[in-house]
């Protein structure tokens, strides 16, 4: 064991160490944020002060020592056995999903165990046995298994927006072999997703659904290698593998691997930008490196508007980092314990101006809701600031604008509701804790570089959009879509943080920390709602965003026999109503259930057994969404006749009206 030299916290503060000052300020900030918990029960308000405080304490504890520690590692025999065990577990996942027809709680338990095996290999394999290629292969393979089993065992698609993009637009583009079907849509100026899927269908002579899965569905888990390549530029190979492993497991990342929409493709291009721009900032780049940054920037602009804006924020963070570094607060040295290399800052003004100009030009030509996309978004933002903004006018960042989330539930939560609420955010918060530690590490003068400081500034800026603006009721930027993008720079900076902690904490403390992460992180992310949209492990609490064959067949039949009249809409639960709206173009509204029965006698109701057995949302008399357990008798009571039923779905109409069949 190497010798440890304690340092005085007061002495480090007096010496002006920015990292120590930052950690102390973080601790003070965590204490100051605690009273907010008395004003709001939003899950992040309850948890973020704790995460910030623990991260600050961990950093201060680790900073009191200077020498590296050595932790226990796996025996060579165990290190060689774990990859085989993880592959067997993945094979079991495939067999289990195939046999049971969906992903079940047992499936998620095995997936969590497989994740533990991967993280254990990263943390505890001795250097002589450590094989980054072998572990990364397992990471990609697990990603493919988890995502493809979800996709292939779900009839149709998983999610909400995908039904519009695939059933309507991509299918029409495939048939017409032109962009005319989306000529009046905002994706006419950002058609790469639809062209990719339609092109794959034509190339391989398969349906658009299969083309989506074989193209974007396969590309998503492979794209985590960009996170590895980015982190490898900044830190040792072990921690680069950690970054890729952690990122691949985040529930929000898994979500866009099963809910395949333009956001998914935009995320891939964003990861490519993260790598190529970090390479430009960190190395003596050549022209081709900068051309790659420009190429991927154009690609993301032509794919997805929100992804393009996130890319703009990231690029702007690089420029802001360069500006801060120009004040001379940081003085990178030739080397340090994490093998940083010195590099000059790069002028990003031209790149930012190019991206901003192209985005402005494209958005000013993009049709959206009767105007241009640019004008409409500014109008939304202006109205929000003028009418709805205010401190603690809370908008849940995970529900705001997120196509796979519902409105805030206004009811007394059950114990299971509370457990799931914290389970859904715990994995992200664990990664955030390590990110905060890594950010403080970067603040130390000899550890700062343009690339690492850009990662810190980008993370902070994106956190403002995810948590800061929703705190004031501003949800125009659709913060729910940002998490998977935010997790990428977080994983990179978190790798610096965990490397620092392992090198500076006592061996016993470091092992305890790593073991806790090894067990907790894969478990929490495997069970989180965002990564299990197709078949939630807790079916009566987490909402399912996929549909059975019977539910899809019923939606088609009911749309055929129901009048296409806005004055006579169907009423059903969320998310089932989105199938009628997006796939069938049938007028539909949210069902209102008050005092245990459907409230309005003249409504045409679509009931499904999932309203009894699952976690579907309906509205109460005040318009708030909640998740009651409803029987067919409760919903189809009163003066209603059953005009259609297939055992899973029932259509209830006003007595004597019937359908058009």
C-alpha cells in the first residue's frame, strides 16, 4: 500500500485551490437548497441537494491525500470467467424474452445481474487481465440484446411519436419515393431519419418496421463507442471503458434505443460531434478532423430540431470554456496522475456562427403549425415567460414535452408509486454524483484543459435547461428530451471523477464505493421506467407504451366503424388514445373518470383491460391525470351499449347510436 499524506483543508483553501473552493461552495449550496424541499415535492428538488452534498464531501475527503492507493482485484481465474458468464446471461435474456413473449421482471433481474458483471470487470480486473475490447464487445452485445428483444417482442412500435413517423410519414415516403408526404411538416427540412429508414427498406427489400430495427435499432447500442473514444482522449483506458459502460445502461439512453424516432438518430450524431469536437480541442487536429465536426453538425441539423439546439448549446459551451480559460485562472501542466496532455484552446467562433446561421436559415423555412418553426418557437417562449413563468411553477423535466410521459399525477402516492419515482431517477443521480466529483477535479489548475473544461461547462449549461428553466415553469425547450444527450458529457466527466476517487481514497473506502456502484447502478437503470417502456417490471405502477396484437387490431376496427367527426370523438386512456390520433387519424380525447365511472353519458368510450390491470392514465373531474383500476362495468355504465369487443378492447357508445359498420 502506498503512503498517504493528509492535507489540511484550511491550508488548501488558503492556497487558493479552485477545486477545494468549488467543493466547499457545493456543500454550502446543498445546504441552502434544503429548504426548497419544504416548498415542493418534485423528486429532483428532494434529491439534488443530497447528491451535491455527498459529491462535495467525497471530493474533500479524497483531496486530503495525495498518493495513489491500490485496491483489491479479481483473481485471474475469476477475471477470465466473468466474460463467459455475462455472455451466458445474455443468451438467457434472448431465450427468456422469446419463451415468455415479452420482457418480464425476471428478465430485468438477469439484465441487472449482467450489468453488474460488466461493471465488476471494469472496476476489479487487474491490469494484466484487463481487455478493453472484450468488455466493450460485451457492452455493445448487451445493448443489442436489451433493445432488440424489446423491439422484436412488441407488436408494432414502442412509444408514441414513432407511430406518426413510421405509420404515416415514413411509410408514405417509402411508397411515393419522395418527400411530398411531409411537405407541410417540420421534418420536410429535417428528413434524414425518414430517408434513412425508407432507404433501408428499399435497399434490403423489407418493410419499414424491419428496416427501422435493422438500421437505427442496431446503430443505437453501437454508438456508445463514441463515448469510449471521447473519454479515451482524456483519461486512461479503464475509465474510458467505464464511461461507455455507464452511458449504455442509463435508462434515458435505452429509451431512445427502443422508442426509435428522429431524436434517436440525432443522439447518434450528437455523440459523433462530442467525439470529433473533443478531438479537435484536445489534439493537434488536422483539417479533416474539423471537417468531421462540420459534417456531423450539418447531419444533426438535417435530422432533428431539438437535437440541433442541444448541439448548439454544446458548441457554445466550448466557446465559453475558451473564454474562461483566456483569463489565465488555469495553468495546465505537462502531465498529472490521469495522463492529461496539454493543448491550446481552439477558436470555435466560426463553427458556432456557422451552426447558428444554418439553424436559423433552416428553421426560418421549416413549416410548423401554420407558420415557420423559428417564429412559432419564439412565440411559445414569449407566451410562457409572460404568462406561465414563475419560481417553483414546476414543470417536471421528465414529463415536459416528453412523448413517452404523462401529466403530473395529482393524487396521494402509494408506497409503490414513491419507490418507482425514486427508482426512475436514482441511476441518473448516481452518474451525476460522479460527474460533480469529476467537475471539481477539472477545476484544479493542473487538471484543466480546453476539452475537459468544455465538458464541465456543457454539462452545467445542459443542466440549466433540464432543471433550471423547468423550476420557473419554462418548458419550451422540451427538457425531457435532453437527458440522453446530457448523459454523454456526464459520463465523460464522471470517468474523471471515479478515477480520481479510486486513486485518492483509502483502498477500503474505494472498494466500498465501487461495490455500491456495481450493485446499485445496473439494478436501478435496468428497472427504470424510461428503459422499460415496452413491458414495465412493475406493471400496476409504470405505464406500458407498447400494445398487444388485440389492442392494435381493435384500434383499426374501431376507427373503421366510428364516424370521423371532431364533434363525436372517441374517449379512452393515455397512452392508448395516441394510437387513434397518430396511426388512425381518428378524433380522440382523454377519458374522464370521476367517482368511479365515466363522467359524461354521451361520450363514446374505448375501454381496454389494461385500464384494470395496468397503469393507464385517465382524467379526474378537475382535469388531472391519475391511474385508477377500472372495470368494464365502471367505464361502460349508464346509457351505453357495447358495440364492439374482442376480449381485450370494448367500444361503448350511447344507447341506440351504434357505429357506421
